[in-house]
C-alpha cells in the first residue's frame, strides 16, 4: 500500500475515532508544541514546568464545573492555558468555540501571532485545520473550521461577533479590558454567555490580570468562585501558604545616579506566616504546593476560580519582582502597573491614605522601654486560629501615643502555653530611663473566630487585671466603646466595640504631623516589631463609598485582597482599652512622680467588680 494511502487512512481514523480519555494537561503534554515565535522554550509542552497550570486546565474537563476563572499577574502562562484548551477541543472534543479579546484588532493579532503558529507546529492540529495561506474559506484570520466544530474569534467591542450562532465553549481573554458595552447591545460578557445556553455541556474560561478595585470584572468573577490560591508547603512547619509580598524579607542598597535611584537587591527570603522561619527562592519553589480554596461552597454553583501572582512563576525571579517593587512604589501610576501585572491584585487608589514610608521615616529613638510623656499603657490583642498578634501602646496627655511593642505569639489560642506567653507579655514591667516602670493597665482581647469560649474563660479569670474580651461591631454611628455584656456561658465581661469609629480615630491621629495632641510616636527599632510590614498592616484599610439599596454608605475595606489588617485591629483595641479606662492624666502623673493619687472610677472597673479602683493601681511596677 502506498504511503499516501496509509497517511490518508490515518487521517480518516483520527477524525472518526472517539476522543481519547485525556485531560487538557495530558493532551498538551502529549501533543502540544510551543512555537519559536511565541516561546523562549520552543518544543514539547511540559505542564510540570509550571505545575499550577495543571488543575486550572483540567477543571475544564470536570463535568461538574461550568465556569473557570483565572485572575493572575503576567508571566504565569495564562495565554498558554487558553491555547491548550483550544488545541484540546479541536483535537479531542470538538464543538463550536468563541474566543473574545478586548477588541477585534487584538483578536486578529492574537490569531496571527499565537493561534496560527500553534496550529502549524502541533501536528494533530495541522491535520485538522487548513493552512491559512490557502484559499480555504473555512480558515480565515477570525474563523477556524475543523471536523466537528469551529473556532470563531471576535472583539468585545463588536456586537456582531457576540450575538450570532450558538457556542459550547466560551473563552474570554483579558476581560478587565473589555468595554462596558458592545456597541449599544450591552455587556459583552453577558451577550457571549447567552450563546452557550442551549448546550448542557457548556464551558466558560475567563482569564485576565485585574485592574481597578470595584471596576474589575475578573475580580468580581473570582469572588463568585472558589477563590483558590496556589499555596506552598513550609519546609519547617508543613503549613501551606500563598507566596505574597508581605511575607517577603529582603535587604537592599540605594545608589544615586543623578536624579535617579538605583536599587541593589540582595538576601531575599520568604518568611512563613505560621512559624516565621525564612527560606530562599530556590528552596520554596521546589516545595510541594497545591490549590487551597477560600470559598469552597462556590463549587455548588459550578464555578472554580484561581488566583496567581508572579512569585510562583518559573519565568519571574524574586529579585526581579522586588526590584520592580522598589522602582515603582513611589510613583502611583507605575505602582498600579506593578500591583496589577506582578502581584495579580486589583488597584485601589489610596487618595489621601498615608503611605507607610511616611511613618517609617518619622520613627524615633527611645532611650528606654518607655519614653518621657507616657503615663499609661494599654494593650490590644488580635486573635487568629494559630496565633495572637498584640500591641502595647503608651498614652499621654491630650491622647498623644507611643508605640511600645508589637509582637506575635505563635500557637493555638486554646493552648495553655500560648495563653501563658500572652500572660507574660501583659504582666511585664516596662521601664523608663530612670528605672520607674508601668504595667499594662487594661487589655482588650478579640474574642471572634473559632476560640471564643477559650478567650472568655481566659478573660473571665483575669478581669481583676482589666483584661477584657471584646467583640467588634461594624457600621456607622456606633461609638468605639458601645456597651458591655455578660450574655455568654462563661459570664465573662465583653465590651462591644464600634470598630469603624475606632479606625477613623486611629487614621485621624496618624495624620497629625507634629508631636503633641493625638500625635503617634513609633520607635526606630525593628526588634520591637515596628518595621515596614507593621505599617503596611496599620494602613491596610480605607473608607470607601458603597451603594446598597440605593443608599450610599462609607465602609472600611482592605486596600487589596492580600492586605493583612491585624496591626490596625490591635491598635484599635488598644485605643478602646484606653477609652474604657477613661484615664485621669493628672492623677497618673502624680502617681508616677510619687505624689498622692486621686481615685478615678472607670466603667471597666464598675462592670468587672463593682468596686472603685485607681486607674493605674495595677499599672505601676
């Protein structure tokens, strides 16, 4: 039999044979070829090169999943995920497909630069899709026809391409750059999704880097899904965490070249949020990793959503990321690009929000634990499932404050050793330069989360030391110290706090520029916990307008999805502890200087014991 005839039969068999039992990643590993025009590593595709891609692709093969959403940075291979899906459906599970780019021009460019080389260099696809250089009407720039289906390509700005024939597979790329309306026809994504309704086996893939918070389509789609993050196993403690900027530690030098700063970055490590051990990039990128969902219930709505940033990319070094961070952080426009395309997060303009560098640069040297001016110490404790984060704050006249210590106690809140470590912090005597000292006079401990009963038991036992449980209540118009309650099984005294009011007070004080009334002092001492990442946490939220039921209200929200607000919460609780005491600063100063003290009744004392006490009777060491 002639070779020509053999080749013809092979081609016929491939067309009529049932699809092999392959997932998209398995198909790509077996058949997909990367083209030299589009890849720095041309040749056979290997999913193991970026293993986080595997589950994203294969979730499209899951009959229980209809929509897959990928919100990510650049340089993580998201375009190749789309291309592999296209190749798989052409070869193994054909049907009508539509791929949408932001504009028709971008779609044409993508077809020429990305789709055409893939069809040419991947043999099983070249057999099924005619060469675009031929006069075959079935293969144009925006239409590829193959046995059993077609791939139509269009722009979100063109209603004609979004509202014609039915499709089973919808692929939407860079959705955050879509116009609000396709001409006068309305939302382009809604138009395209309507075309899939007649197919029970429909699949939708939405991919994009995010843009602005509140206006980001991909972020909205991501939040409606399972919200999965690629998480790496810590080599020390075994906990899994996503790699994010706040957990990266690095050293750098600054060299001036005229008006430009040159940054030299070195000693970059990831610090595990659970055990605080540090590991270099080489070690972390070779650790086991998996997807962990923050919103697993969304699987019932047949939606899986994934988030990726450049820290996990094999094509982006951590040094390059930190270099870009340092070079962009002082320029809002450049920093927005960095947040979107490197961190994979939506951008929210801080407006009048203070930058952490302002607070870092105004740190000052304390000559002792306690600088002059401090008359009272309070503490705020934020409770997490695996740790306490606390801040000791000193207070003086006219509500001037001094950050004394910010720390983390690792361990579950129901562990006696963890509670003992917290007790040691709250029992410590903090000294002035002359040897006099103060103890913490009042502490507010967050009782939210999964260990409420254990916190109630601890604070009930320590009410005589003015260690109180608190519960935060959001919403406008609620005063910081709202009310007290013992309506719990342990009969512990619980202070209900209007946390929004407290946050407004904290931020107002941070904006005071000169020492004096309400000014916030911070020590220039990283060992006390007042480093850049503390200030990022302190400035992690912003008051933004949100409309609900036609009414606009201002609410506190994180400035980014990865921001950590424990430092803000701890400062808020320390402020509440001061408000609970309602201190008499004249009396405190007399007591500190050895004079007689006037007794001052506080609401906390009345609630805890019904007896009158001096505000700092337990606070002088």
